[in-house]
C-alpha cells in the first residue's frame, strides 16, 4: 500500500474490522453528482437574448435561464415560468399566470414586471435580440398583478407559446441583465459559477430553485473544437458526455465499448450552402440553380458526416408533419448546372466560400468545392473562427457562399427577413409568412407552410444539403440526456448518474 506516514510520526494504527468496512464503503456510498460535458464551439457570450450563436443556448437555456414556456424533449410546449395561460378566441390576447415564489439567482423575486421588461426589451427598436421577429407581433405587454401578465398581439398568432419557449425569449431582470453576457443571472436549476474563456464554463446547483432540484451538484461545459481531441477526451474519461459529438467516424468504436452509450437522434438543424442573394452573380436564380444542381448531397453526408444526416430539398425538418420532399427540384445534375451557367453568361465563375469551425462545414466545404469545380465554378475557401463568421458573414453579409446549420426550431420565417444574411425576402414569401402568423386552423397552416417550402426551393435561395443528425456519446451510466434536439439545448435538469 506504500508509505502511510512521514517525518517523526511513528505510531502504528491498527484499524478494526468495522473501520476497514467503513473506509471501503465510504466512496461507494457517495453518489456521483458532477458532470463534464463536451461542446465543439465556445459561445461568444452567455446572453441568449443578445446573440445568434446556438452555443449560447446550449450552455444557458434551461440551465441558467428559463422562459414563460419551455420545450419538452419531444418538442412539445410545456409550462415554464408560467404555470398556465389563457388565450382569447382569435388568439390575439395571451394571459400568462406566473409561478409564485420564483427567485433569480441573486435572491430577487421574479414577477410580472420582469416579464414585461424582458418582452419590451426584446421588441424594442434598439433590441439586439437575434430573433427579434419572434416579438414583432406584440402590441402591448400589461402587468395585471405581480403574477399575471397580459400580452396583446397585433394579429392572431396561434403559435405564440411556441415562440416564448425559444432561448431568445427567456426572462431576465433589469437589475442583472447588464452582466448577462459574462456572468448571467437567471431563475434556472443551475447558477453560473465561472467562465474560463477558451476552456470551460462551470455551473452549480441552485439550492433555491422553484422546481424539482437537479441531481447534479455541478456541471462543466468544456469546449473541444478538434474532433481528434474530442475522441481522446471521451476515451480518457476527461469528458463524461458529448451530446453533439464532432467525430462521427469514431461512433462505431464507442458502440463496441460497454463503457459508453451512443445516442442517435434528430435536430432542427437544416444544413445549407447559404448564398448571398443580394449581390451578383448570386442574385440570378439561374446561377443559384446551377450551384444547387452541382451538389451531390449523399456524397457530402457520406464524406463529411460518415453517413449521419438526412438529405433535404428545402429549409424544413423532414421529421415535421408538414415537410414536403422537394429534393428533385435540385437533384444532382452536373450537365444541367453547366447549361444554366452558360445561359447566365457565367462560365469561369469564381466565388468565395467562407467556412465556420464545425466539422460539417469544414469537411463538407471541401467536398462542395470539388463538386462546384466539376461544373466550372472555382471557390476560394476561407476558414473563419466562430466570432469572425458571426461578424463577417452573419452580421456583415460579406460572403458569396457559406455552410451553416440552422438549429432553431421551425425557422422558415427567416426567409421573410430583409435584413437576414442571405438576403431573400421575396414579397410573395413575406406575404405567406404574414398569413401564417394570422392563421390558427391547422389545415390552413399546413398549406401555407408547404407553399413556403416550395417557393424557396423553386427560387433556389440556398443549396439545401441535409438535416443534421444528433450524434451523441456518453458514459453508459449517465441518464437523462436528450436524444433529440427540438431546440439547441443541453438541458441538465433531469441528468443523473445511475447507481
């Protein structure tokens, strides 16, 4: 057993049998209550109401911050900080009844004034909310009493509780929102502890949580962008779970190892070859169509994702009941692509391809570049870090092509936004989205959504590649991780270690 004592302390201890049993049993009796979770991307900040990066929500949504409503693992909408709500007949007035006794992590009470502040801040003219369109229909937010809020909408919206479940709609307090980017204060089951930039974010159990207390006392989000390093960290046990594992080529090894479980599910992530519709030559539908026909989706799925992913022909999740399979509108047809380029007078075309860090983008970008080269389009590839991509491409619109996965739930409405980075906003499409907002009948909503899918597919707004699969790896003893991702989230409220 090695040396037990040092220096001049020479007393020999002879443990009794009972003491030996206690010493042996001690560690086994202490339930494991810490977790280290791997993530590919580090969030640029920790305020989900002021940033577009999905990595923000993956850390804080459902853990630190909560909304009036919330997503269940299957995508259903459940009560959150509002324990119930009432909707008038034409879905223009929503009355939310808040839970009593909810506190922010700094000890202040969460009430209707905080809800009004949060919604008014999100819809304000100077709002930096990445999904400001979620709040555009709000006409007024009224405090009925400290636990009741009435939201008046300018037009009927049967989907408003869905919008309130997004990470962009979490409830914040005016006293602490100024520090949300670096030291967030919410109402969730975990409190922010520390952010070591470039490495990890640490959170701890909130002892004053209004709901069921989490089993975990502490959790750490470690940022590991390199697929090889992610594989090594899982194998070594330095990371307990990696819900969105970046090295799908190694999943077979984990499946064969009883120490691990492989968790395969769906996401809302439409992975697209986004095109800058505002600028020539991509403002010409013939050029966009040529690019779309140059793409072989299955080759990208096999080469970049090792077979994990579902081909798509429009910006809509295939598992959604209103999905329309429109892949044939942009089927792989190199001859058609060349003919369209010639018709558009764009022989010898050269475009810039900006690639953010995720493996699907970097690996997929090389394959896309080869496919475009085969029809006569050369690309200049630039690899951007996440902050650069957000600044240059997403906010600045300085790009020709880029590959990105849009992980927000049912987000086809982004195509109606004139300020959105790929710059589509065809008036007829905007009108469709306006009709959708005012429509509550399920059959009518289905027809509108299917018309919208066809319009952007026929206009070849972007190259629609594949629906991102959720490929997770975890220690086999971990329970409660979400299989599917109806929203970008790593909700740890129900995660625990099995005995």
